[in-house]
C-alpha cells in the first residue's frame, strides 16, 4: 500500500484561450506508474467532485488479490472456515489455504472446507487440491450478479421459506420443515456474497456503480436490508425447527390465527423489498403502519393457547414470536427505504 498523499493546494491555470489545466503531484504520478502521454480518466461524481483516475487503476481494481491462510494440524475445520469467510468478505479473489511447515491438511479439514466453499461462497471454484494446499478462486465479476439481483433472489427464497413453514405447520409435515432448514443455506450464500460486494465498494468508490448501486449511502442501506433479510430467513428456519418438535396438529382456531398473522408478515416483507427496488417512500411508510395489526393478532393468538397441552406450548410461543419478528424486520427494511428515498418527497 502506498502512503496517502498529504492535502495539497493547486492553482487552476488558463491556457490556449479555452482550456483550464492543473498540475498533478509527482508522487501521485510515480505511485500510479504514469508518464508523459499516459491516459487518465476524468469522472464527475454526483457530489460535484471530479475524480481523476489513472487508466492503470482499472487494471488494479480487477487484478487478483491473493492471500495465504496458514493452517496448523490442530485447527478445527470450523476455525479454518471462519478465516476463509473473513478473507472472502474483505475481497480477496485467490485464497491459498496452506498447511504450516511440513504438516498436511487432514482429510477432514479438506473435506469440510471444500463442502463449505461449494455450498456457501458464490462464484468460488477450487483450483488447487493437494494434501498441502487448497486454493479457492473467486471467478464471479461484479456485472454478472449485481447486489440488487442477489438481494432479489435472496428475498424470494426467504419469502418462500416462510410460506412453506406455514404449510408444514398445518400438515405437521416434518419433511417440508427439514427442506426449509436446508434452504436457509441458499440465503446465507447470497448474504455472504452481498456483504463481500458492499465491503469492496466502500473501500473503492469506483466499484459502487459496477455492483448496481449509486452512492455510498446506498451501500449502507443495502447492508442493513441484507442483514434484515438474512434474519428473516433465520426466523423461518426457527419455525421449521420448532415444527419438528410438535407431536400434534394445532387446533383449527389457533392455526387460522397463525396463518393470518404469517400472511400479513410475508406481505409486509415482500412489499418492503418492492419498495426498496422502486424507491417508493409512500409504500414503505404504509408497510410500517401494518406492524400494529400483527401485534394485535399476536395477542389474540397467545390468548387462544390457554387450553393447549403445556408440553408443546413453548414451541408454539416461539413460532408466534418468530412470525412477529419477521413482520418487525419488514418494518426495519421499510425504515431503510424511507431514508434512501426521502429526497423523492422533499420539495
């Protein structure tokens, strides 16, 4: 990393009767390997600032950044996976997972890392697989899957998970509940991918538009929304896990209340995501107002549980709480939309 230039003041010169020129710091020229005749790009930002971008910078933002994760024989596969995820999230494109010294990666370490990489790291391929080293390469470029496209797919999967949990609850279908639990991995994959893209964009503003957003403020907003979607999927999974603990179907009255409550929560969630993509302030505001409707239904549903077997009451209460939390996350997403789209209603 080159040291940052100190702030300098340059005087604007007028030459040729119609052209303004400004000199550039020699240290910056040397740092970016420029010389007489080098091509540079000028880009006007939305803030009114002018960015001066050396042509080589385009290459530097796309070049492979690699790192080595050294692994001891005693390290658990989960520890190595956490290190790998951290390296993936900060933007490394080539990850060498290498045994320390003369050691070798154990079969268990290699198997778990490879399985995790294939299932959870979008756009990643295993390019080296030996007893001494596993190398993961991220091959997916920004335009191929924008943040918005990834978030849309993530949201569709999440809404479908919650709908499936209610179907599983009505039928007490353990197989469908287990499928919801497995589907959560798909949401987590997109979550990690989006975080990686947003972190990279925050570190390099030139990438913001490449990932499908407009400003740094959008990056923060989308990070909050992505977290809310991921937590929504977690609550759908929690409901599925509690279904697996039930022995008897719910009374029709209770089930109808739960289904109604869930339908409103899913409606809120889907509309909140729609408001985000449309930047629709009024739609987002209407979603926030519906949270009280869910809370009223929650109280009514809890009241209907008085005659239920005490043995299964904790699971039902957790299911009710998760449905309410899904509605609250939809409200949180809508609040982010308000912040991102406030300019649309200001005069």
